[in-house]
């Protein structure tokens, strides 16, 4: 005679509570992953839109002014290339920064547009030992050769309250400094640049003279003294964009006379 609530080794028990809990956990995980994927896709779509939107840049001027929005072009021997910053990609060498490259696309997309912001230094103590930086955000007078300035990415692309600028942070055991887009609070003096005439013979006499659009220049990094350019040869970067992108270098390519070559030839361009 069988007895109730008595189980033997042959008794089969349905673990329906555990199975239901496991099934619910799988469904919940799937829903969460799907939602995260949708959110990530939406974020990436918005970042692409911010990066490729067309911006209004400075138009029809002869001289470069502080606070102008410009295109920065390197005129290496094969083809002109625009300096490009893309907030969607992390920099290869400096994890706190975003990717900066040279692009065959020379347009007014946000990733190509930079605002010139002159920087000033002043002594913040009576002893004159502490030097601080000050942004010149009000005076839109002409930029002069030798003036220190930042190249700021447009907030329409970066979507951050921090000022995102180009810079060349010093890395240990690196042959040259990488070019990155990062907050000014991180880069500090590593974000300062000056421009000089491309022809070395005219640099001294044109010091402190106004900078012209489309004038051949060198873009020199203040701390390292190196000029921005494409390096000795073009190195393509595998990024998900429709145009060819190349690596950018903070490195002066000198000829036999110790003068910067075509690889470092640079101009400011407006519409």
C-alpha cells in the first residue's frame, strides 16, 4: 500500500519553482541587454549626428582673429588634409583623450572646425613665482604670429561643459607626443600652440605681425617645440568613416638645412 508524502530513490520531483526562477532570470537579462543595446545605438547615432553636422565658420576675412572658427589644414606633398577630432573614438596612445587625425574630407563638419582662443599668462602672486593661464574670451582682435592660443573643438560636437582642446601630452618612452582632444583641465600648457611663417627666413621679421588666412605657416607646439604634420609618410587609420583618415604627428620633419619641410606646412582656412 502506497503512503502519502513518502519518497523513494525512484521518485521524480518537478523543480518547477527553480525552473521558473531561472527562466525569469534569463528573460530579465535579455530585456536588460536589449534595452542597453537600444540606448547604446541611440547614443552612437546622436554622437555621429553631432560629429558630422555642418557648422558656420568665419567667412570672407583676410586676417585671423581671436575667437574665429576655422579649418586647420596640413598641406603635405600629395594632398591637403584637414585636422580632425572625433569624440566617438578614444585616442590610441592617451586614454584620457579622443582621437585626432588628418582627413581627406575638408568641409565644415563639426569634427573639422576649431575655435581659436588666445591664452594669456600672468603672475598670480606678488613674488611673481606662480604663473597662471587666462583665456581671452572677449577680445576678438587679430591673432599675431607668436601669440599663444588653444584650438577648441566646437561644443556642438563635444556636448560637455568642459573646454575640449587639441594638445600634445608628453608620454614616457614615446618617440613623439600624440595629438589628442582632451579637456583643458587635463592638458594645461600641453594645449598651447603658436604659428610662424613657413619660410624660416621671414619668421623673425614677421614676429608679432597679424596672421593671414591661407598663408603658409607652421603650427608649433609650445612645450615641445615640435610642429604639427603628417610625419615622413602617410599612415592610414582604420576608423569607421567614409573618407580616408591618416595619423597626425607632433614632429618636425627637417630637411638638410634643418628647416621644416612640406610635411609641416599648415594654413588656417575660412569660407
